[in-house]
C-alpha cells in the first residue's frame, strides 16, 4: 500500500474516532438535557393541572379522571401502561395518584415531600407533586423532535467524515509529494545522474530533508567531477614520464642513443617523479580511508622549522631568495608527527620557491595564538588570483598560479588531510604582495 493511502486511511480513522466520540457525547448530553427539561415541564404541567382542579372542586376526588382528560395520565383501557414519573400527595402526606414504587394511601416521608413541587395558592397548600424516579416516556411530538436532532447529528458526522476523507487525501498528497520527488531523484542518481535537485516546498523536517539531499547531490556531483578531473590529470602525469622513459629505452635499445650518465640521470628523475606520484596517491587513499597513521611525539617547533629551512636553504640561495625563520620565544613542545609535518611545510616552502622571484623573501613563522599554535609560511611572490584561491586545496586543481603543490596537483590536498588529521586546519591568503599559508594546531 502506498504511503499516500496509508496516511489517508490513518487520518480517516482518526477523524472517524474523533467525530464518532463527539457525536455520541453531544447526542447523549442533548438527550439528557432534553429529558431533564421534559421532566421539569411535565411536573409543572402536572402541578398546574392539579391546582386548577382543586381550586375548582375544593377536593381531590375525581382528580385521576381529570388528569386523564388532560393527557397527563394514561387512559384506563391502555394495556401495560408505562410507570408514571410523578405522584400526587395530599396535605396529610398520603398518596392520591400513585405510580411505582408508591401505592395509593401510602404515607410519604417528609424528606421526600420536601423535594417535590408544592401545589399552592397564596399561602394555602393543597398538596405536592413528587418524582418517582421512573424514566419519562416521550410523547410522539417530543420523540419526533429528538429524532430530527439525532438525524442532524449523524448527517453532520457523515459530512464531517467526507470532509475528513478529502482533507486527509490532500494532506497525504502534500506530505508525500517531497518523498516522491526524493524517490525520483534518488533513482536518477542510482542510474548515474548525480546532479539532482528537488524543490524545497516547506520549512519543516521534509524541507530540511530536501535541502540536505540537494546539498548531498551537489557534493557528490562535485566529487565526481573532481574524481574524473583527477583521474585525467594523473593519467596525464603518468603519461609524460612514461613517454620519456619509453623514448629513451627504445632509442638505447635500437642503438640510436649511447648510454651516458646524463641520460640515465634523466630517466632516474622520471622514475623518481613516478614514485612521488604513487606515494601521493597512496597517502590520499589512506587519508580517505581513515588509515593514515600518525606517529605523535613531543616535538620542538623551533627545531622542526629549522630542519625544514635547512633542507631548502641551498635552493633558496641558488634562486637568490632570502629564506628565514622567525619564532616566538618559549614556545612549548607539541604532540605531532614530525615527519608528516615536515612533509607539509616542505611542500609549502617548495611552492613558495617556485613562485617567488629573485631577491624575494620567504619566512617560516611560529607563535602562540589564542591558546593554539600558529605556523605560517609567507612569501612576497606573485600571489594567487582571487578566483583560484578557494580551490587550491582541492585535489588535482590546476590554475595558472594555483600552487597546488608538486606536478601531480595533490600536494596541498595532502597537506590539508595531514593537518586535519592532527586536529588542526590550514588556510591561505593572497594578494599582489604575496601569499600566506596559516596552519593552526
């Protein structure tokens, strides 16, 4: 059974219970109130008729025939007449007109008499009408009135049920429409159409679900495009060194080239490049799987930055770039993986060297910042265009000045994964005056 039908039936069942209870309770209340009204009215009519008879005749003799003429008592020839709800008692507390549980001549207790309606004129009391507690028998006119009210209530209940059915169907369709949209979009995604968007029709939980689905779809589509781009880029990066190696090996094999140390050095460089690319891919795959292990140990930040600077100082001197380290005094040791952190900082320094001109400057800075450790790599190179800056940590993103790190375009993506694995974050700022990378640990 479809969800729309289930919701409609549930709403209809709930409406049936509510309307049924409401009709039953109101019908019972009205019947009770109407019976109370009839009882008071009949008792008053009974008392007025008895009073008129007594004032006319000054005796209770023949009162029963008079009340039958007034249709306040059943006729004598009626078979199995219903018990009467009232009895007439004279001033001596003796029953004159009887009905169960009273009998003619029975003396009524004063307490019971006090609950009745006195028959009086001025200060003179002639008798009392008391209730027997017997159920009131409605006359045809009263019963017709009650039947009309009952029919009206049941008709209103039926109309209410039809309205509830229509409203429940509309409500169910409205509630399930976002679900149908999501089902269609999900099926399309299962067929490979990842870029799906569903309309957000409300601000409730279903609306939040639609927004979350749209965001998920957009993220998956972006990830898929990035994956395809990265695959193409990696294939390109693999093809270049393999082409060089293949060309040299074929030429050496055919005797077109002579084996020399220089040619072997070129081939070794291409092999090294392939090794770096494979290692980068392995590092990213481990990070994605949550299996990239860190070997944390108390590490001196000044010593770490000095080792990184020393590793690149010769290259900086060759490019006539001033590479220096500025460290805030008394920095505490911090638990981190020094090898992985050297990999991150080395990547940033290598990028800075690539985009900083002669007579430029690269600074490695470390200081405490709001209870955290801030490590920065700052250069006064060519900078990164504003439209490229938000994408530089994406895998294999390539821009003219993206500084994505190493030829594979994975360097900054790897750096981001390593920093986040340490519980920190990395960000970049850039303008015409240069580029600044900030690592917060």
